[in-house]
C-alpha cells in the first residue's frame, strides 16, 4: 500500500490524475496508508487540474477514461470522506477542511456560505492554520468577495514558511499573485511567484504566472521562456499552458517552435478550441516564403 501511495503521489505531481486515482484506490483500504490515499483522491476529485482559483475549476476528474461531471465528482469525494469517518475516531483538521471544499465544489451560493461558516469556526480554534486561511480565501473568491480573500492571503504571506503546510502556502501565494495580476499590480504578483519558486523550483503555476505578467507587458520573448518552464513542469499535459506557450512563440516570431507545441496540444486534446486557427495556421503562413 505504501508503494501505491508513492506511485499515486508521483502520478499526481506529474499532472496525471487518472493514474494517481488508480494507485490511490489500490491503497485506500490499508490501515496505515488508507486515510492519506483517500484524502489525495478527494483532492483530485474536487480539483483535478490543481487550479488555485476555485471559481475557474471545471471539476472533471476522470474515471476509467471518461470525464465525470462536477456533481458526480462531489458525490465520489463525499463518499470517500464518509469511509474515513467510519474507521477513524478523532478526525484530523484536514478532514474537516476537505468536507468544506466538498460543499464549496457544488458552487451553490448557500453551500459556499455554509462552508465558510464552518471554516470560520475552525479558524477560531486555530487562528494561524494556513490550510484554513487558504480555504476561507477560496470561499471568498467564489463569493466574488475579492478584498476579503486578499486579506486572508496577505496574512499567510506574512507568516513564517513551514514545510508541513508547504502546499497550502504555495496555493495561497499563487492565488494572491492571481488577484494582483487581475488588479494590474504586476510587481506584487511577481514577488509572490518568486516566493513560490524559492521553495519549489518546479512549481508550474508560478512559472505560468510569471509568463502571464510578461505577456501582459507585451514582452513575448520573456513570456515564452517562462511558459516553456511551466510546460515542462506540467509534463506537457496542460492544454492551457501549451496554448499560451505557442501563442507567445508566435508573437516572438519563433514559428517552428509554435507549430511543434500546437501539434502536441492537438494530439493530446483534439477538440481543444481555437489553437489551429489562432496559432497553427498563422505560424505556417509566416514560414512560407
């Protein structure tokens, strides 16, 4: 079971949710590793693309090669959380937070508000819990209360980093960077992305954020360099990053590289919109004499 857990974790960080779910499922009945396997499965079901901003999620992990809709994914996550409840007497904080995420994943306003109320109760018990603060920020983001989300994230940004809560620190910094990018505060956003890369050089979302900043400043050559790193660390499996990389290659007049990336995206995602017309055809016509 320990091996399945490790394989699942490896697959998850290689951006392969199908393979990760398969391995975690093999280990989920184990006494020692089962709970950790289940918590990872729940996180994948609720957020398969590992998006930072929950309002951007399309919530469609994969089950046996077929995409699931959001309601199915939430049901699967809730069922797994009940499994843990049956076998464990004292539930860890993580369990309560995941239950809140499951409520939020339905995207109904009342569900998100209920989840937020539960998170506020958890925050009263442990005021400096980074996972709780990030979950609250996510709820505020979904309720379109960006200033409140920003306040929670700024608290996290001032805290002393610790490796045990590394994932939640990283997600908090990335969400704050995203808020700053939307607000046009590129210097502050860049600081957050650099903070992520200081502790995790292979953080694809931070490289992507840096690329977005450069792209908005119309520095396409620098943007493509950053998207290149994001594409590499996403294991060349994110169509969004592939599209942005190809687009910036096109703008930087690196037409052959743009065509290569287009082919990779279209092979993995044949129905991915716009890439053929927007980028591939333009890059091809630019090469022709």
